[in-house]
C-alpha cells in the first residue's frame, strides 16, 4: 500500500561512498505522523521521471546518516518531485527538489563556485560532466583522471579508459593523454607542452601552464604564484572555445604534431608581455 | 523420524535431464568488505548465524547478494562491488540451494512455500553440476536464468511442493527491486541459485572480472590491489554513481555489464 497522504521530512543524507567526497547523497526521511515510531527512517522510491512513487523503510543506516540543519529540511509526499542531494563534506550537504534543479546545481558546482573541489577528484568530474551532458568538460576531466590513475600503473589507466562509461570524445582525449605519458612526452605533471597564452581583457594577456578548461570556453593557466582564467589565444585572437569542435580545441590547446608545436611556440613568443590581471577570475 | 520433505527436492532435480551451461559464480560485496579483500587478497568465510558455521555466499550466474534483513539495509544502500569467479577455480563448495537462504530464514518466501517447509528440504550436494541442473530444470536457457521470468513449462507432480514453489519463484522477474508491499525486499536474489563455500577464495587466481563504481579508483588501496591482482587492464568494469533516480538504480547497469561479460566469455 502506497503511503499516499503522508508528509515526509528530510532529516539527513546518506552517502553510499561512505566518507568519500564530493558525492551524490540520498535524502533520508522521517514521516510526519504521530502514529509511526519516531526512530523509523525511509528513502524515496521514484519513477524514471523523478516523481516519488512511495517511501521505503531502511534499516541499519541511522549511524551513517549525515544530519542536516532543521531549517534546511524539505518536505515531500507521494506524487511530488523527488529530492536530490550533493555533498562536498559532512558539513556541506545541499538538497534540491526536482531533477532539473539538481542538474542546474551540479552544473554550477562544476563550472563555478566549487570547481576546485571537483577538479581534485577528476573521476567525480567525469561523472558530473556526463550527468549535465557536457562532453568538453568530460574530456578535460578524463584527461586529468588518466594522469592520476597512471601514477598507480599505466594498466589501471588503460583499463579504466577501456571499460568505463565515457563518451567517444572523452575516451579519445584520455587515450591521447595516456599515450603522452607512456611515451614520456609528458609526465604526470604539467610540462612545457601545455604552456598557453590567454587574454584577460582587451589588452591584457597572460601565459602559463594549462590547468583546466572552463565551461564558457576560458582556460585556466598556472602562472606560478596564482592561477587565472582567460580566453586562449590563437594567432593573437581570442578563441571562443565553447563554439569550436572538440578536436579543434584539442588541436589548439594540446598540439602534438611538430608543425603545431612550432605554431604554438610562435604564439607564446609573440605574447611576451604579461600584465597583472585586472578583472581576471581568480582561480 | 525422517521428514518426507527431506530429499524430495533433490530427487526431483536428480530426475531432470536438462542442464544449463556452467555459468560463473558471483559474489557481491560492499566497500567495507572490499577494503578487507584488498588487504588480504582473499575472501574468507564468515560466521553465518543461521547455519552456525563459517561460509562464503556465492550466486550462480546472477550478480545477486544475500538478504540479511527484512528491511532495505545498509548493504543495498552502498555501491556494490561484484566479483565474477571462474567456477573451475572455486573449491570447498558445501551446498547448493535453489534460492537465497537468507530470504528464506526471514520468511520472505511465504507466498511460495508451505509454512512447514524447512531450508534443509531444498539442500543439494555441493557440486556445481547441481546448480546447472536446477537452472536447467526451471529455465529454458542461460539468458532466461540471468533475467528471470521463466517461461519454461515443466510437469511437476502434485506432491512435489518444493519444486512447485521454486518454479513459481523462477517465473518472477530477476530485476524487480520492489513489487508491492507484500514483497517489499524480494528482488533478484529470490530465485538466484545460492552456492555455499567453506574455503577461502583467492582473488587473483579465481577472479574473471570485477564490476565496481569508478569512484573507488580514487582510493589508492583499491588501485594498488587491482594492479597487484593483474586484473586492472582488461577485467575491471566500472559503473557511474551519479545518474540514478534512486539508490537501487545501479542494478540494471550491473546486469548490462554482466551480460556483456558473459557474451564476451562465451557463457551466453
């Protein structure tokens, strides 16, 4: 029998990865009724559209529930939009109602406010990129993941690329990164191959080691003391990367042929003036 | 006095002619147990509160796991890791049962079997031949066993109560997580053939494939163990942890991976 008519209150979150963050977390509910024992906890059962069909009692997890502030509690019932959660730590759990809102929240985390946390866990980045359907971002994270995995063994990185759920673009990009590591063209750390120039504003440029590609097409470069974001430069023009084909972006940012490397060096030589950023987004 | 039901199911199976191809054996575990395996390089038998001895629970072919509680539990909540073992490398098989004995002890099969039925009425000798014979008796082929919902018609005499119950179980879909209030926690484990093993299982030499959430690769002890077991390049398969509507969403993804592995290895 469905629990229609009852109201359920979110009392905390459960992380199936244990103490491993950032992570997708699941809301844990208590029913708002005096007829039900207060120690009973539930999870939501949803259909493919994200609408709650029922609530199911859960055992053995009470000690593992991450509590949330009572003021942050949300209330739902059967036939309403499900609640989704994401967490960066035990102290930082966010819940939203509905799948659309959840994807927007994740996109914001991945591209803006919490990007640094996700970049530190590239496999999380890969999954998030796939959830929001961003293959450019997925490619960047898969490359970073390969570099991390290759530290434990090239076989681990190769196996992940072979058997993980990835888009063709991300897999190709990851394979290229692995080839570079295997051929010792690049090490697991960044090297001169990834030095690029970026435009910070109309007449301000910076040059540094490529770190990351943002969703809006800007690239983050490491200048030593700080990391800044700007538009990658090609033939002294800004490249709106978001509008380019992924292969073209990779050609520009990760030149592998000698001819491309030569062109790249030329650009780097031309962009000799490095000014302190004025309106740069501080990475 | 010997119960009439004792040995009746075994006799029924002994009289069956059809037998399915030998499928791999699976063991599903959570992160906690997996971390112990990474350390010990083996799976060790654990004390079973029902059988009062140290056992490892495997399932024939299906990526199922044993029911420990009537409610949805911690294990179901955690991202599972599935080991697929080479059936020829598993020693010390004690018994074979046509279903998840944990669910039987929790009385979750009350719709299928008599109240007076005992788990021992269903016990079969510890050879994988019996597992293949049970699957062959109730399912048309290996794929039907993997997904459940058997359409095979067999003549079962009126007094073969145990076989009648197992047949009814076999007609349920394997992937169902939740059917109704009455069958709240009965899922793919229900009609999965259980294999009880008494000896430790060496992971490196016995494992064909592993299916795990890819996020666990961020744990150095996991990555190092996969590298040490020499499985990481071809035999570890990954699933995502983000895109599900609910906690049980990984189940279809794991079944898809298992099916691909079995096809690749010639089991299906």
